[in-house]
């Protein structure tokens, strides 16, 4: 079986190289905590208008089975930028605003790879993968604001960076340009602003929470206009700060939906996508640009599902759970893309894909092969994008906030925990979870809501998928190539009993 799977992987990973003249600009927009059901093109019963994201879907392709590398923020972002599952380097969870860099200097990133192929590279927005800030004292908030930042975005292959170090509710509240803080915080917020999860810490005078998303969008638009039609294509990674908490739509978007602030903030996120599309049109490079919109994980419960569901809107669509969970609602994300003339307008793919797949796809775009030491969990989506009917990957690995694993192969999904592995019920270590089997097997073709655990009925499927996941863990990769070392020990059984 393993030989058959390896042969299959080798077959589907043959590069689909494009001529140099066809190398597109790449714009990758990553929403923060936006659910699958929050996008109109994916949820016809949703109550949030998203005309700009829907435009990308209408003029391009929708992937209906796309997954973030984790059901929370930091690990997903690591996977996007490196093409590697984050559980190989960090157990689980998210970093703080002053956490050290997660990406090591020797790790090739998608930005570094494209830069070596002649691309201009930029990141505008929320980083949240750690960076090494010089400290002026022993406390984590005692940053030396005058000294350069080490091992941040510009050290990870980006020619230009403008943004914030972590989530919009995490200190320090100060902008960073390239490897320097743009201001010195003059005070400390005490978290008394009334915003949910607005953590206390240093804040600069020019840092207005409500204006961060529009300001970052303006920077992204300016980058596009300044770099359009130059002699080099560009790669712009644009990780947004919304609709993650604090849920704070600007006044012009207040009341745009019947759902309250969360719905209105999603409308604002869509409007920011619209500004990027308008910039591409204005610059005359829409035809030459591959643009992607997706989200880093499922919707957060801070969106208040108890308020949204009675109003007829489910951010998780048909799926069980939400952000942080091993269930589909934790990691199945909206994923739409457009590349006029290459991707057929109004098309759809049901191929399972992962956000780690950006790196291998970019390698295909430029006709280059990744080294064995890079993109170990990245599979090219280009065949599906070009309408070539063939399976892309043997399996996708999922990970929850408490480090629980799951693996998806065809219709089968095997989870190595008894509950959600996250924030929804049954919560880890709860009385309810302790009464349940320690592994869960679902046939998603018949049970997309993950209601019937059929592990006891299909021991052969459980064994096959367990062996496959263990092989991925042991070999340091889930794609063909020389075995690599994980940065930390990996235990797929950490939250289940063998």
C-alpha cells in the first residue's frame, strides 16, 4: 500500500511548468478567523454580502475542500510561508506579540524562493510568527524600540514589510516597517477600551485600533500601484487583521448587515478585498495576476454563534465546530482564486487542498523544483487550477489548538482524540469527552457534519490511515523526497490512547 501511495504522489507532483512570460504576479490575501459560511459564494443562505470575494469566485475558481494547516492562527501562517506543517517545529497554539521568531534563518520560504526566481516580494499585514525584538529589560514589554528587529519578515525573504507583529488584540500596538518600529509607544493601554480581548500593553500614538485594517489595505494598494508593470513580477502576501477580535468595523460599515458588528466587520473585510481588486484593475495588471483569498482557520466563537444562528447565519456553514477544533469547522476554510485566461471563470474544484500548498504551486508557476529541505508538506495546485483532472495529494493532515491530530484521505477522516481538540463540545478532558472512544473516524461523503463515529466498523481504514500519518510524522515530510528531521519529537497519539 505504501509503495502504491508513493507512486501516486510521484505521479501527481510532476511540475506543470509555465513559460517565463506567463509568470504571474501573486497576491495572497489571508483573512483572520473568517468562516467558510461567511462568504456568499460558498454559503447561499448566508446573511453577509461579500460581492468582492464573490467576484473572485465568479471570475475564477472555488475550492470547496480547502483546509488551513491548523485550526488556529500562528501554525497556519507558518505553513503558508514555509510549505511545512507547523507541528514539526512547535507543539501547538499561537505566539504572543513579542514571541521570538518561529522561522529559522536556514528555512526557505515561499518569499525567499520567489525572490531567487526574480520576483519582488512583500508582506503587508499581520505577521504573527514571532520576531526577535531587542529587549531593554527583563520584561517582555521592555522592548528597545530604537534597535532593529531580527528574524522578522525581511529575514524570511520579503523585500518589504509593513504591518503589526501579531493579532490586533495583542501588544505591542505599534507598526513595523521592514525591520524597524515606526514609532516609540508613549503609553500603555490597560485593556479598558471595552474591546473584547484587547490585551494591555505598549501603544503608539498613531495606532488607532479601528483604523489598522484600512491603513494596511492602503499600504497594500500602494505597493501594487508602485510595482505594477515593472521588469519583475511581484508576490504580495496580505494577511488581514479582521474579522478577528477586536470586532470593530469602522463607522461607514456599521449597520451594513442585520447581524451586528461581526457581520459588519466581514463586510469591511470584503471591501478591503475590493480595494485590492480595484488597484489591479487601475494598474492594468489584473490579467497578469493570480489572486487568492482564504482564511487562516474557521470562525472564532467570539463572533457569537448564539447570536448569529437564530438570525439565520452560520459562519461554519454545514460543518461541525469552529476555530481551534479538529472538526471541519475548525480548519475547512473559504478558498477562491482568479487568474484570467488561465483559470476558467466560474469553475470549481472538489480536490482537498491545504494552505501549505502555496509553495509547491509557486514552484510550478516558475518551473522550478523545490529542494528536499523545503516545502515538505506542500503539493502543487496548478493542475487543478488549469482544469487537469487528477488527484493532487494522498492525504491532508489537520491539527487543533491542543495538539490533536487528524488525517483526511478520500472520504475518510480519522481524528486522534475523543472530543473537539479545541473549544467546542466535547471539550478536551471534559467528562463527556472521557466517555467517548479515543479515536474518531468519519465518512465525510455520507456524514459531512461528523455525527457518526464509525471507527469500530472499519478497523482496516483506521489502521491504514494511522500508518500513513505515522509515516508522515517519522519521515519529516508528506511529499516525495529525502526524509527530513522534525525540529521537535512528534507524537500523533498525544491526545488519544493507542
